[in-house]
C-alpha cells in the first residue's frame, strides 16, 4: 500500500473516527482500505453481571 490518505468519518460507536484510503494502481483511483476510531466512553461500560472482552481490526473487502 502506498499514497495513504486519512479522512474523518462518522461511526456510531467511536469518536473520533477516520477512514483510510490507499491509491490502487490497477483501478487508477483511491480505495478505502480501513476504518478506525476511539470507542466512546459509554461503549466501554460492561453490562451488569457479564464479563466482556473485545478487539477488532476493520479491513475493507
């Protein structure tokens, strides 16, 4: 991947968020390759009496 660009984005579960684009030589245009963000604080509160673990990586298809 080369020629990366980062763009602010909206995600209901994360703030701030951004989309990641890379230039695709075959398509001759930029394509989205990922998405990222910081969890909103209320998303990190565990439900009562439940153990929670989460992780993730978002790569576009």
